[in-house]
C-alpha cells in the first residue's frame, strides 16, 4: 500500500469546487459554451472537460487500478499542453469541437467525480491528497479563465450580451491616491515547499521561500483608476513613443489600441463593457484589461514605475487576503475603500516570470504545469474579481505575456525612495 | 402600384424550401450549429440566419411598407458580402457569435416567413416573384453549403461523428470508362435572360444565351473513380511536379495533400469519411473532394484534360437533369450506372469563371450576387449529391477557387479529337 | 549526327541580344544590381546569370559534348522554376546572393557565349536553332523584367534615383478617345506551331492557330490616359465597392492603393516617378502601372469593359507592330498619336491565361516554360515601352496576376455593340 | 560657451575606432555590403551609414552651430529606432537601398569625421566628451554586428564564401569541465553612473551599482564545448519536450532546428561554417550560435542551469577582461585554456533584461538607446571573438531575444550548492 501517512481529504471541498464550474455555466446558453473567440481563450465546454481530464489523467489512471477511461479519445482531445502525456488536439481549433456535446461532457464529469469519490473512500495519503488539491486549484484557475474567456466572447459580440445584469448603483468615491513607504532590507518571500496533501497548498513556482534584498520603495495605496488612466489618454498616452517599451509600441500599433480593452466610445463619453452590462465608465473604479505594456507606459507617464514582484509580496504579506473576489458576485472591480492588494484586478509587476533560486518543478509529467512557461511572461499578483478567494495568497504568482489584455489586469504604481 | 403584370406565386414552394433548411439541422446538436471550422465554412446557424436576412433585406425592407426589422443589428451581422447594403461582421469570426442563439434564429425565421406570407397575400408581380425565386434559389445554395461546411466540421473532429448512418451495402461495379465524341461546330449555351417571377429561374451569370465555337472533342462517359485516382497516387501523382500547375504544386505542398480531403489511411488500406460514416474506400465510386489542381494533375497524368464549360454544357444539354441529388438522401456519390452529368459530384472545368459575352448583372444591390466573383475561380458544373434537384440545370455555373477541396467536387475527363 | 536539315544561325543576332543585357546595366551602380525589392522582382545580377544558365542548361549541357559547366553550384542557384532540372534556390532570397559577384557573372556570361559560338561553328540544325531562338527570346523577356524590377527598386527608394534623365519636354495632346467598331464573325487567332530554328519564332502558348467566334464589338482607339484615370479617382473610384471585383476590393484595401503605383502626391498636384525622373503627371500620357483589378474598376466606371484577348488580337492584327518600344529609349509611355496597339503599355484583357484549344507545351523540361502558369493569371497584350520591338507580335500573350502593378500595364477599353 | 569643465578628448581614439569599421569591409566585395539576409541583420553599408548618422544627429546637429547635414534624406534613412528623432525607413527594407552607394557613404563618413575633428578643435567639455565616447561605443557595437550579420549572409549562401581563410591547425584539448564555487552573500554589481566624458565609459543599463543577495552557487569553469553539445543531440536533445521551455519547443520546431546554426552535416560527420572557412567540427571548441532556448535545454539536460547575470558578474569581476576578442583575428571561439569569462562567445544568462533598481536612462532622445528594450529579452555576458576588447567589461550587459541564434552566443553552466 502506497500510503505512509493517511490523511483525511475533505470530499465536500472536492464537490464544492467541482460544482462551482457548473454554476458558472448556469446563466449561459449552450451556444456560449462553444465559442473560442481567439486562440488564447478556450470555450467553457473545453474548460469543463479539461479540468476533468486532469483528474482522470493524473489521478484515476494512476491510482484507481481498475479505472476505465470514459472515452480514450479524450486523452489527446482535452490535453492542454502536457507533452509527457502525449499529443494534443491543436489549441486554435478547440472551438470547432461540437462533439462531445455539453451533455456528454456533463456525463464525463459525473463519471469522473464518482470514480474520485470511490477512490477517496478507499483512503487518502499525502501524495493523493496533494494531487487532488492540485486538481482543485487547477480547476479554480480554469474557473477564472471561464470568466475571462467568456467576457471576451460576449464582449466582442456586437449584441454585447450580458452574463448577469447589475445596476451600477450610486457612484462611490475612491480613496485618494497615496504612497505607502517600505524601508530597505532583506525580506523573505515565497513559501516553503510542501507537496503533501496536508497543510496549505501552494504551486511549485512559489517555492522555495527565500530572502530578497530590497531598496527603500513606496507602493501606491490603491489601484490606478479609470479616471487616472483617462488623464493618460488625454495627454496623448497612446501617441507618445517615449512612454512605451519598444515591443509595446509595436503591439499597441498593430493592435490598434486606443484605450483599455472593453472601453467603448471616445473623448468625454466612455462606456465600459462588463459581465454585468454596458455601463457609463466609472472613473473611480480601477482600470482593468490593460496589457503589461500599457501598465508600463502609464507608470512612466505618471513618473513612477511598476513594482517588482518581491516589493509587492512584502507589502501584501501584511494584509489579509480579502477583497472583491468572485464570491462578491460583482464580476467587476470596485472603487477602492482599502488597499486592494487582493481581488479587483490582477496587478502587473515589472518582474519576468522565472524560477526562484533553488526552484524545482513538481515531479513527473505534472512538472510541465508551471516551469516550462518561465520565458517571455510577466508576473501578476493579487487575484481579481473573478478569482476564488480560497485560491489566492500573498505568495501567489500569476503570469501572462505583456501584450495580453483579456485578463482582469490592472495597475499598481511603485516608486523609489 | 408597382405591379404591371400580376402573377401567382407558389407559396407552398416557398415554405417547402424554407422547411428544408430546418430539416437539414434536425439530426444535429445545438453545438454542431455553432462551428466555423475554417474561414470559408460557416456555421449552420449563420446560414439559417443569413438566408432569412436575404428575404428581409431585399424583399421585406423594400416591398413591405410597414415592415419592422426583427433586430436592426442583424443587418450587418448576417450580411455576407453586400457592400451596397453596408458593413459586414467579419467573416472569419462567424463562429464566435453565440448570440443570437439558435432559438432566436428560429424565431427570426418564423417572423420573416410570416411577413413574406402577409406580403404575398397582397399579390405578387414579376419583380417580387423574381426576388422570391431568387431568395429560394439562394437558400438552396446555402442548404448545400450547410452540408459541405458541416462535413468539414464533423470530418475534422477526431471523433468523426456521423450525420446519418448508412450501411455501405453491397459493392456496385461502375460502368467501364469510355469517351463520348462530339463533333466540331457552333453551339448555343446559356439561357436567355429572364428576370421575371414567371418562367424558369436562372442566375444572371448563365445569361445571355450565346453561341460558342467548339472543335471536335470527347468527354468521359462517367466521373473518374476512386480506383482510378488511387492509380494516380500510386504512380507518384502527388510527387511529380511535371503533372501540376505551378500554383497547384505550391498549394499541394503547403497543404500537405497526399490524397483527396476525406480519405484516411494509406497504401492498400484507405477509408473515406462521409456524412454517413467512415467506410472502406469504394473504388467504384467517383472520387470526391479534390481541388481543381488535383483534377488538372490527374487529367494530365491520364493523358487527357479537363473539359471547358461549353464542352460540358453542350454534352449535358442532351441529358435530363436527373441523378444522385440530395433527394436520394445518399449524401455521397455513387458508382456510375449512367453518364452522371448531374448529381454525384460537381465537375471541375478548365474554364475560368467570367462573364458571358453581353453579360449584365442583376440590377441594384443584388448585382453583387455573382458578378463580382469573376476572377481567380473556376467553373464547376452539374451539381452534387447534396444539391437539390430542383436547383440544377445544364446551364448552371458554380464556381470555386482551384485550391478548394471541401465541396463535393470531382473529375470528368475530356480529350481533343 | 543530330542534324537532319542544317540551318544558318545568325550569330550576330545572338551577340546583339546578349549585349543588350549588359547595356541595360551600364548606367547602374554595382549596388543596383543586387536589389530584390520584393519577391516578384529579381536583382539585375540574377537576371544576367539566369538567362545565361538557360543557354548552359538547355543547350550546352545537351549539345556541346565536352562542355564543362562554369560552376556546378549555379545549376540550382540560377534555376528559376524548372522542377525537371532540379531544386531551386528559394526565390525570395535571390537578393541575398552577394556571391557570385557581378564580375564573376560577367565571366560566366563570357564563358557561355564563347561555348555557344564554338557550338554554332560546328553547324546548326532546326532543333538547336530553335533552342537558341528560344534562349534569346527568353533573354529579351528578362531584359524587360530588368527594367520593371529596377524601376521598383529605384522608385521605392526615398532618394528616387533616376536611371537616365529625360526632360519631359513640351506637352503633347493625345488624340481624342473614340471607339473602332468590329463586326461579328469567325476569326483566326494564334500562330501555327513552328518549333524549328527557321521561320519566325513564337511561344508554345500562342499555338495552335484556331478560330474564335466574336460578337460585334468596339475597342478604344487609344490607351486610357492619366487624365481619364484621374477623373475616376476624383469620382471616388477607389472608394466605391460596386466598381470592383471582390478579390480586387480586398487587394486594393490591403495594399492601400489610392492611385497607380508610381504616382506621388494627391488631389491637384500629382507627380509620376519614371526611369527618367520624377515629373509632373502628364494627363495626356497613358495611365501605367495599374493592376488588372484597377483596370477592371476603371472600365466599369467608364461604362465599358476590358477586351478579351481574341478581340484585341483580331483588331491588332491589322496594324504593324510598331510603336513606343524600348528602342525609342523613352522608357515611359507617350501620349497617343496613333492606335497604340503596340508598345507604350501592356494592355490588360479580361481573358484568363489558359491553353488554346489543342495546345501542347514545348517538349521536355522546357515544357515548364509557359504551360504550368495557366491558372489565376490574366492575359496582357501589345508590349510596352520597355519591350524590344523584335520580341513582340499581335499573337504574343503575356500574363500576370490581376493584382500585379509593377509591370508597365495600362488600359484599353472595349464595348459591346 | 557650454563647457564648464574642459576635457581633452583623445581624437586618435576617435579615428582609430572609425577606421576599424572600414577595415572590416576591406576583404569584402561591394555586393557583400548590400545584403540584408533577414530582418534582424542589416547590410554592412547600412551599419557604416547609421553609425555616422549617430554622430551627425546627436552631436553635429546639436553642437556644431553651422553644421550642414550631408544629405537631409539621411535623417530618416539611417535612423534605426529613435522615434524622438522622427520617422524611420522600414527596417525590413534596408537591403533594398542601393542608393546611396557605398562610395557616397564613404564620402558621408569623411564629411562627418571632418566636422567632428573641427568641432573637437574648438574644445571639448564633459557632455560632448561623453557623447563622443557613446558614439564610439555605439560604433563598436555595430562593428560586432557587421561580423554577425555578414556571417549570416555568407553562411546562408550556398557557395559558403569565406571572409578570411584560416587553417584550423592542430587540435587543441580543452581544459576539463569543472565547477568553481561561490559562497552566499551580498555582492555589489553594476557601475556607478558616470555620464561625463572623462573616466571610463559605461552604458546606462549598467547603472546604478547596487547590491544583490546571492545563494551559494557554482559556475562552470569554461564554456560548454561542441563535443558536449553533440552528446546532448545524440541523447535526443532536440526531440525531448521535457527539456525545453514551452516557447522554446515551439521556436525549435517552427525553425526546424536540429543543431547549432552553422553546423552542417549529421551524425558522425559534422562541419562548422565560420568566417574563416568550413572546417570539421572542433569538439573541443565552445559551442556557438545557439539560442537561449537551446542553452536552457542543454543546461537542463546536463542537470544544471544557466547562471543569473548577477552570479556571472560576481564571478567574472575577479578576472581581467582578456581573452579571444576580435583583436586575435580568429573570428571564431577557441578551446578553453582558461576560464573564458571574456571573449570567445557571449554567454546566455537566465536573467531577463530589465532595469537595475534605481535605473535611469540617458537623458533626451538618446534615452531610447537601451531602456526601451527591457522586455522579452535575455541578458548575455562576456563578449565574443568578434567583440572589441576595449568595448567590454564585467558589468557589460548585452541582450537578445531567447530565439536569436545569429550572434556568437554560447553556454556557461551554473549549479546551486
């Protein structure tokens, strides 16, 4: 028997996370579940199947001795990028897979859930417990992607369909922009590696915990607002090459960017598309859906810079991971009433996504999860209004290409002291 | 009052053609209706809406004085390529339109059908009768495209879903290949222009009827079979540049073509995917889903050539337009028991699609229907197993780019005498 | 001995044509000989070597028993598109071949010329005589391309270098536009095949001579002028989709075309770049460097159409092949004082480039010369101001893609009667 | 008068660096000076003009009151990427500029050199001294690029022309691979900003000098050899996705990489193209012309990793900047007889190119020199066999995209302790 130490796995957590994926789809039409509006954004249907494939591939095929795969063709069909597992159906064509239908995928989910439940009834050890925790964190990541990808689908449809209507309500005033100072010093960041099913979960890329040397710095006490970003636009922000990184200037021009992704209109009359409707642009709310290049240009225009991920983590570690997460069901960032380190929008840092000193990947095929992406991407921190609160922590490292705009990504400023 | 001569429009024909579009979708899942597997192939849902838009735009908005559009946004959303009408939603993104949902599109269809019925109850003149006939012929073209586009969707899905299963049945022997000789002379082709609602319908590109001068020639007495095409492959057909047009050689290499589009396997063990299942390749059946370039290379390898469209029409005019059309519900070409001028597969000709001498387009915005495509395409003749029989005639000119393979396109040989 | 009938080959013609290639380069810098300004336009240096390779490959390697190739690597380096001969150095990279240097290429030319002279001293039969005639006509084609490609190189250089300065001189008035009528009938076009070294030379694509059936038509009595084309522009010609072929509208938009290729400026102040300098646009001179799509759109705007190649040939056959050819050293089209069937600009026809009935290619590897390009291109007729007069005739068929603009291509109008 | 403190500028250094650019071109044909073999690699002619433009634009136009530009059109023609100066001639078309000719560019150089000499005779202050030093360091960078770009031109020409022949000589044995250990600690890296003409020159991106916190590590005591890289290949290095970064796997497959850029042959019979000829692969020499992705994959295969730039600098700072630089005229890396921190090949680090804490760019338009490239690139250290020795130092930061292979880039291994 594999199990050295036996642990008790919270099966209610398993089902609760799994159910959340279905809940996200509840307001949607079958048609919405099919759309891949660009290569990076997958259909909700594909997400539903892929996260299930993850449990099947990394747990059931390995730990449940008598497990019969639901459909052998799914092995490549719903493999995202695990070369160690085998070939993958081409990513740009995910939106062409009308079959399996959504009903078949729901059946696939139920089949796998039942097999997992059966497996867990036989007991759970550290290794299995860890893999299930990983599978659930993985599913939470895809739940967030379901929102971001879906927003792109609906938000680029000329009918501008609404996911769940919200009245914008009375305007809120954001707290004034200020800077919190942090003294120079040696600080620890990251987490100590724990690849067991007990204790708190973290991804391999957050380890090891290690010391960093920081110079004195200050961080903006809240996210940059739409109003502040509008001032940048009005000052010619998108027309001044001196503000931009060279690759950013190219991306901006070839993309025809004139404002953040979901803004509509121009000049004095901007609207913003959100999952809850097309509303007048809220100047007090955090700017959202900007690329890392726009964040960089804004910071330079402002006379500041983007924080490093270490600066961010040291500051955020002093705060509870609370805020405007998916649980608030706002599905949109809110004007600041506090420091907003968590929730609202992911925050671009200037740090390239790379290995921490002494980093080692998850072992085995699952090692492809994070490590192989450590090139050409930037770290983002803090979670957003479509992140699950239970998924986030101060050490959490998200990463996207600096040209990406479809995530709920915003800006926190930093300054040298 | 517009109407000079009043005609009686067969409203049962209207509803019967319209219903056929729904019947095609009956065996499909909602998911299948969403897929645009490549830019050229539109989702069934889009076809259903676009053909309805055609009636709304060219008839209801112009003839039904009090007509209120179902949804003003549909004007651009379902405009295919009519610049005279206005902007068009970008073609490559048709598969991203989850909204309107299929139910909304069904409602759109019913709304328009009712308005057409109301209009026709007020009487019908030549002009209106012609436009309705045009709208129905237009819808029949899209019904055929629904099959070809859908075949591409299902046939490129690794699960290879079946539209409607058919047992391949006992093998049939094709009649032996021979050549029918035609003497030199001056022959009439095309139809006399008739843009009225009475009389038989034809497209503008089939007019005017005019004389052509032909040298003595012979045409193959049936379509080229899979077995004959296999001999071409085995003789290195896809590896011998001397057989290919220069642009064809480039297209073949960049597309990685090794055999017709829906063949699977290699060497002595080929299967063919069809709407009725994946079956062992039937060597007696006509080869299908070859590009014009492959047709050219095969003909050259054989020692013949492709017919001109005039040669084809002169020969076909002597035959009744009967054959394996969509009404046989075979959805796949059958081995020849007769000359196969009509049905089974469209037949590539060597003729570029251009205007007949004295050609004039339909007047008004509808003039964009055919005329503006008279560049870079080849004429195909005869209809296929997914064409409606009532839609075809000897003078009918279809046209596709020589690299296109997703239509039911096959090969008839010609020779000089 | 190969020779059945011995013929006398005019060796002075050989050297005179060959020398012409060098004369074209005389006013150029070594640097100019290197440039490939786009994939379609080759460096002069490459042209000089390729035409020499043609004599080496198709004549010396086959007829001169003891011939030692100048450099074996040239076999693929200067092979343009003859798959029967072997691999080709990639066309888009011709401008990267700094070696062989121009001096080595001059040495290559001298080496081959000497070997040809040696060979001819041994006698000449029909076959050899034909191949040498072919090689010289081939070289004349490349001499024309040297001018067109070079014009693109110099004309897209911001310094706008001049090949050979000409003062524009006093304005000339073009003869008034009129239409010459031609009656319906059966007419012969093309030439009787003659693949011997004696008699007049023609390409395979001009054969066989055959009859065509024409309806009554009229042709413009001169080429369309810049002034007439300017009226088209001012009437929104480049902004009205109803005037354009669909593929043309796409090409025009993606190319950003606003006027013919070498026009500069806008509105009331146009200049035209030519090999002889940048001069004020001459409204009386023929419009030049328009694509087939622009020619089509202009003709449609005018209320006419482009001629078919048969209509053109029947009309042109009544005229001597005289006009503004390269021998006038104008290097630019001139206002019409006569019918301009020959010289000034190539004339777009509406005819797709295809095989004449009964066409057969040159035999052997040289069969790739013309036949394999019979797809997607249009026929142009008449030669231009950079064509050698001895190279042209009424039956001559040139061909380019309808989007091509860098040739000296203009417009003659046609009308139905 | 601008000058606060007057300094003495070594005009002999100015002319000596400038002359070096001409010396590089001495063995070349005019044709070689024209070639742009890919977008990233500019023609030598362009380099010669651009470095001259740099002096004209940033010094003469600003400091020499009466200066008349040599040719106003050069302002945009030879502007590389300075948006603050104005528009730039499109980079991919640099190889199409046959004019100005090389003789005109030599005249341009002489004209500017004379104006600089005249200016310096009037005295030199800190600001001017700094700009001239910058201009000379800039020219040294382009001298290196002339070699790397030229190698790509000659090395992709099937004739494989040699820049300067060298007999490979007797084989040398490289010193055995070992690892030098470095203890954990806080170390200073970078240079204190000095933007004056006196003192030693450094680029803005090397400042400010600051402390870094390092864990204990070890660095390979020499560069990775061809023999070691061959073992990686033989072990399936290019076929094992587990060794590669995800973006690297994509780049490798789309580029068809099977070995370093200039290797020829396969299996047991590799040759390497170099500026000094095509020689049998020297297994003892450092591997060269690998991308950052290949360096990463090799290090992972070996069981090590790439160094960070800080680790490298701390180690290298203990060594004199001596080695196989361009002055040895080897133009190719040599087997190690010492630690090779300097010269032979640039060394890929795992560090993204970004700003040091407290970084500020050069002021004014020249601020675009380095700062705007701080995205998506990796830092390389140490210089190569085509770098000028006087140009390099331990703090020097070079940067290229991880997919770039045409630089003299190699691999040093690192390990955690």
